[in-house]
């Protein structure tokens, strides 16, 4: 798997500098109003600043205190903006590198898109429209997204994928999609444009990583409602505290009430919420997966079921020879030699694995054939067998029924040992190949689908997360069952057609399960569109790209598992920081309340459990803590809370302990420490 | 605190749970409209009602129609009760010839009884005619409780159903709850109370000659029948001003125990019925366990604080061994007074057998905190269940995120709509309680009503609005609530606490019912174990403590510290 060049660490200097500037720009109330918690903080910051001016003019001794509170309230807003700006900055850095690949190159467009042997005109790539056909030759940039309609070419797609090895793009089939901004290395192709300028894959990618198209995801919206609700509740608490305090004999200053308000409303999570969302998308991009919406990332965390293609995901994809089973009267060595001879010219992975098995495990030397008398019989779609003709011999191997047809016999006429061997191989999930020489059956080669090492453990981990895995394969049910049990998947779909896949997804979704799948072919498109999380492979067809809601630039189907983890991590980070933010409030009360009422009720000093130096330093320390905690938590918000596949109850217990109990305790220590500093510097 | 005291408490609570289990089965049956042993007798009555009202019992309503039906019914109840009070002078069954009830008091009382609050700014025995008591107040004791349980049924259907457009039929729920649950238990309970010595008569008063030869008029009336539904329906409006401290309302230890049992019975059973209906009994037990934590810790704090007594009195040479006895009946004792106070505020009953105003600051803070939290352990009939479920949804939302999934409770995803409705509902409490308390703290006309000044006076106002808003109805006596200001604002707080709270809840019921149930997996965190109970307790403590910490600090908390310093109010 190729990782894109990591452009920055968690805190890159240039990003920090740009974010610092951006956090001031973000003070614009029109943009801040989208974040109610921080917007309220900004409004009260303005108020306290006005109070500060009033106190200055009146030469009130309290001015220093009011000024410091005002400053720290502004810092609270700025820190929240900064968190968002850092997260965006990390995306922007990636967008910039992508933008370099976007060009306004000259395209050579066919005047008549229906006449591809007709004349070509040069136009600006930005003027290309849907259904235009362009000619691209070696060394030229492909001017826009499209489908190859004619020709074959090797294309360098490193601008998109970061992978420098060229890929083949050809007309027809599932490898016809090309992306604007990539370069043709050899040959020439004719490309039908499928995206208008500004909405190409590259454009969308840039918009996504920049966060320009960011909309609040459903879950983020629900959380925002909780946070807004809490903000309104605490507004009520603080507003009504004034008359209640007045009744009790204390006239509270607005500055102090505002300080209490800002400490109580969930500024921590409010300030970090959008940064968490952007960072979640960013983590995915770092993983070379582009999600078309934040909603898709969130849905990934909710997925109950993964539909995985057997080939390439669960198994290596190439069946490999593991055993030679001769018929009676034929030695294993004889069978192995014949199999080797029939496969020497066979360049398929199966053929190579037969050669390797014969030479390696059975020690058969490479036979020397006289080229003059050797006629190799390559695999043909009609006979579906391959082999070699030597003087007096005619060695053939192939699927059992094909060989039987070649021998003009049937299975019941074959030796019973042969039939048993075929059955045994099939039952174990393998593929039997028959080998024949001089019109006689020699035996069976056992071809086996080899399950990737470690995949079983990953599925077990998924099961612990509550996610079922379903293997999809075109194999017959017997083969599928054998591999399914070996790989440890929960279910399998054998002899699956694209329609079967779609039907399966629909059935599970009607039971309210969320399904993730990946696919690359045009025929996968309906299923990709139907799945809640559809990951299209970058190497796949354009239709698949359009249908899915994520594109994996590495075209590695196993990544589905990591995508799910990233989705979960996103939700967990939100939940944990919300819990932390709310739990913090308890300590802030213990700091501020006794300070507020010390003059009227010295007895309430009993609640000053932190033994803070003075009422003013107590209030100031709480406000400072409230601002600094945002900065302190930015790394966690960007990195995300660690996810472990241990099951929900264990996760909840752990996160409650760390962020709930930790959130209760941490501010007691933090506020006390700040108070010591504030008192030592005589700030209040 | 004594061992015998704790034993009394434990036995009473155990008796509640033992009886709640079979009752929960009965409630679940009534919810589903199944036949029971009362159907042969009451079935025709039930069908008669439907025919009379033109209700098709098989036709269900969506959440909106259900809500409209509930509101229409409540408005009709409000208007008729108001008219009854204003016109009682012209109506029969008024042996002592009471005049019309004043308009503001009639507004307050009507709001009070249709919302299951039963706050009493009047002395029943000297204000209300028998007709008003029986046809107005007692009838609403049944109907307001039945309405509460009906609304809880609607929310439970939201959880129990999958892809459903309807949440039940309000008229059917109302009728079934009244006929099959409230009436039968009340009839039996009233007879038991009469057997235990409670008066039940239509006579107005008896004249007695005391030992000194003085003449005394002693009020009597249909007490036993009102007493049982007062507790059973978590109403709390007593026949007498002294409520269950009055010897006619609570003659002896047995009636005292039965009254506590009766006020806890249906709320407890309906939580278990919820477990039955969603086909996971453990879910019901988990919620009940979280409720029990608050109830039992509350009892412990109050019991400890009351038996520790008042150090100021102790220093004056008062025998401290019995603890703080001010405002308590010796015959009820510390343990059963504290249990009554905690249970009456943990449910939305509001009946009292001791004066909460006279409790120690921390002892009095227990019922006050219960009210501020909205009386949800185990809560009013129906209201406790839906109130607690709303808080549970908020707790599930935060916790669910922490396991990395869209939160779900009982297979229903908690999404934007649910959070919107839950937050709308819980906003009402601080808005109404703190808003009215803050306004009262500024108004001279309000402050003139206070019986005490300083923190205790604040507690009296806070308690009044908390009690009204939570539809409890118990009072921190000492404050004179029968003024234009408190009659009006208190009445508004009751209406807000009931209707402004429940409309979002019913909307949520509709939204939940429409959702499909998500099958549980290892990725869903279990909501039926100790971890969830702990989470619920933690979220509730923090949520309510954060809202009311300032007000409580200036009320009972500072009063407690001042008491330790030798100052009283």
C-alpha cells in the first residue's frame, strides 16, 4: 500500500502560522453563528470588553480583572477557531498538492464526437463539455475525467494516488475510466469526457479535502442540538442567578456572571467539534480513501456487515497447486512430470504454481524438449484445456469436465479413485484439474484458494466490534463453504451475480442493518449505490466511482476494515470530548460559586475545596482553564480517541473512566495549578 | 438512625416491589388490550363508553392526533373544574355553604388537578364543597393519573413498535387505565382504609364538646375514597390541609405504610411493565435500579440528617436522641416520615405526613432535589416513566457516541429529531423553575408571602416552583401561596411542567415508532446491566446538579453551613 507523502506532522509550522491568522478571520460573526456555543462566547466577549472600557474610563480598580477576563474570553473563541483552522489547514496542504495536478492544458477535441477519424481541434481543457471526445497521446495530460472509447495506454496516475507505477487503461471493460490530471505514458487513447470542468474527480477531491463542501453530518447535528440545549440551559441558570443572588444579598457583576456562563457552556467540545469532523475526513484521506461526504464516514462507524469479495480480499486471488493425486497405476512422480510439462508454457498464476510445486516439493527437474518437435497447445476458450504435444505424447490439463470431453469419456467411466479424488478436492473448497496423456487419465491436480494469513484474526476482531463479515464469490457453494470456514467469515454468498449481491444487500437493509462493500466493476455499481458505505476502487470503472460514496486510491479492498475503524473513531472522539467537557463543569462550580458569594455567605467558603487564593483569582483561573483546555485537547481531537476492537461494553467502561472520571478530576488539578500561578504573578 | 427504622423502610420498599411484579403483568395486559379477570364485568362498561363517545377502539392515532386528543381532554377537564369551583355556591352537596372559589385560586386549583399536581393553595375542609371535592377533585385524581399513564403508553409504543405510523388511541388508553387499573385498586384500597379507621361519609362536620367544655367543629367527609386515589394516582391533594399528617387521613401505622406503598406501587409497576412490553424484562429492571439508587441514597441522606438533629437545639439542652422532630408526628416516627417525604417527592405525589419545611437543611434538600429533577424516581403515574426515559435517551446519546456508533436505545437510533425533542422537554424545567423563582426573588409582592427570610425563604420559593413544575404538589409550608402572584405563576408552572414537557415527548414517541428496530450486536452497548445503571445515575446527577447547584447553594446548602455555625432562619 502506498502512502501519500506525509506533508506534515501533527503541528507543522506553516500550518500553525496560517491557522493563527485564520482564527482571527473566523471571528466574523456571520461564520461563527454556525457554532452556537462559540458564537455565544463571542457575544459575551464583546460585552465584557465593553465593561472593561467602562471600568477603564471610570478608573475602577476592577478594570484589571475585567480586562483579563475579557482577554481570556477572546482567547477561548480564538482557540476554538484555531482548532478548526489547524484541521482545515492540514486538508488545505493536501489540496494544494492536488491542485498542482489540475491543469488548464490544451485538449485536442474531435470536432464531431461521432466521427473519431475526423478532424481534431485544439481547445482549452476548461471548455470541454460532457460527451466531448478528445485524443490524448503519450506524454500528454488527460484533460478531464472520462471513459476510454478507443485504444489502450499506460497511464501515470500518481497525481491522484501517489502510486508511481503506471496502470493500463483500455476501451471497454472495467479499466476504461481515466481521471483528469493524470498523464498518458505510452500509446494513444480517445477519451469521452464524462465530467464538466469544475466537477471532475480532482475538483471534487480538492473541495473535499479543503472542507469547502463540509456540511454538518447527521450525528454532528444531533450533538450540536445537545450542546445548544445545554447552552440555553446554562444561559437560564446564569440569568436567573442574578435575581436569586440579589435576594440573598449579593449584587453580582455581569462580568462574573458571564465568566460563570462561559465556564458552564460546553465550549470545549463546541470549540473542537468541527475540528474533529474535519480531522476524521483527513485521517481517511491520509489512508488514501476519499469519502464523498462526512455522512459516509459516519455511516462507516455504524456498519453492521461487511460484504467482501473473496478474491483479492480474503484469498490471494490466485489458486495455487498444492497436491498431485494420481490414479491407480500411475506414480505421483509420473503425474508431477506430466503436469510440469503441460504447464511450462502456461504463464497463468495457476500454471506457474504447478511448475513451482512439481519442481519444489517433488524435485522434478526441468525437462529439456526439442523445440522442433514440441508443439505447445495454449489455453483456448473453446476447449478450455492447455498442454503440450511431444513426440508420441499429448499431455493436456484442464477442468475435469473439459478433459473428459477431450478424452471423449464421462465421469462414470473414469476410475473410481479419480472420481473420489475429484470429489475430495471439490469438497475441501479446492479446484480439481485433470491431467491426461496419450488419451489416458493420469490424475488430479489440487488447486487451492489460499486464504491470506491473519485475515481470520481480523474477522474475529470485527466480530468483537459487532460486525459480521460476508464473503461474496462466484464459486460454487461447496467451494465457498470450505473457504468461508477456513477464513472464519460469518456468512457467504456463493455463485453470486451482481443481482444476487444487490438482493442480499436489500434483504439485510430491510432488517435495519448497515452494509459496507467494495467493488470495482461496472456491474458492481448498483450494489455499491445500494450499500450504506460503498467503496469503489480507483482502478475500477467510472460507473463504480459514481455509485460508491468512497473511493480507495490504493484499490485495496481489505481497507474496508480500517474505514470502519476510522468512522467509529470519529464518533468516539466526539462522545468522549463531550463527556469530558460536561464533567469539567463540576469543578468550575466549586471554583466560582464560593468566590461569588464569599462576601455575603462566608460559610460557603466550605465549598472552596481547592483553597483558591482569592475570589477574583478563582474566577480568573476557571476562565483560563476553560480556554487552555481547548488548546490542550486539539492534538486529541485531530488524532482521535484510540479505538480498540473490544466490544461496546468494554469500550464504554474505558472511555467513561478516562473521559468521564478524568473530566471530573482534571479541572480540579488544572484550576488549582493556574490559581497558584495567577496568585504568584499577582494577576488577581 | 436505627436498625428498626431501616427495617421499616426496607420492608415497605420490598412490599412495593413484590406487588409491582404481578401488577406490571396486569398493566402490560391493559396496554395491549388483552382480556383479564375484570373483563367480564368491566368489558361492557368499557365498550359502552366508546359507544357513548363515538370512539372506534380499533382505530389508532398518530402522535399528533394522540396529543390533540390529550389536550382537548385536559382543556375540557380544566374548564369544567374551574366552573365547578366558581359555581359551587349554587350547586348541591355543599353542607357548609361555601362560597365560590376566588378566580386566581380556582385557576391554580384547576391547573393543579388536571396536571396531576394537586398543589393546594386552599384548605379543602374550609373552601371546597363535597361536590367539588368528589366530582371535581377526586375525578381528576383518577383522570389526570390515567392521562399520565396513557402518555407513557404512547412513548413505550414508540420503543416497542417498528415502522409504525400510530402510537395508540388516547381514548382507549385513558379508559382502560381508569377502568382496569385505577378503579379496582381504589375500590379495594378505600374499603381497607375504612376498615383501618378512616372516615367515609357525606356529612359535613360534627360538633364535639371538648373536655374543657368548649365547642369544636370537626370536619369529616368522603375521606377514605379520596385518600386511596390520592396516593395510588400520585396526586397528593389531601382532603385536609394537613394532608396525611391529619389523623383522619392517616389514622395509624398500617395506613401510613399502605399510603407509602400505594404511592410507589403504580410507578414502580409501570417501569417493569415497560420491560415486559419491549420483551426485555432486564431493561425494566435496569431503569428501576437506577431509580432505586436515587430513592435510597435520598432516604439515607434525609434519614441521617434528620436523626442527627439540629446542633443549635442540642446546645440548648434539647434531647438530641430523637433527632429533629419539628413538624413530624411522633406516631409516624423518623424513619417512616423520612421515607414518606422521599417517596412522595420521588414520585409526583406530594402528599405529606410531616412538614418538609421543618426538616433540617440537608434533609429538606432531598425532597427538593427530587422535585428539581422532575420527580422521576420512580415518578408520577406514567409521568415518571416517560420523564426518566427522556433522561435515559440523553444518557444513551452521549454514551453511545463513546462506543463509536450512532447511539441506539432498545434498537431505536437516537438521532437529530429525538435529541431535539428530548432537549426541548428538559429545557422546560430550568426555564420554568429558575425563571419563576428568579422573578419572585425580585418582586416585593412575592417576597411578602414568605414565612422566613434568608436562605430558607429562597428554599420556600424554589420548592414551590419545583413542586408545581414537577406536578408534585407538596409544599415547603411557611410560604403563603394563595396570592394572585403565586396562584398565577404556580398554575403556569404546573401547565408548563406537564404539557410543554409532554408534547415533545409524544412527538418523540411518533418519531421512534416510525423507526425500524436495529438488531443488537456486540457493537451495541448493553442497556440492561450495572454499567448502564451507573451511567444513568452519573448523567442524571451531573445534568441536574449543574442546573441547580447555584440555587441550591444559596438555599439549603448555605443554610446547612450556617446552621453548623449557629445561625437559623
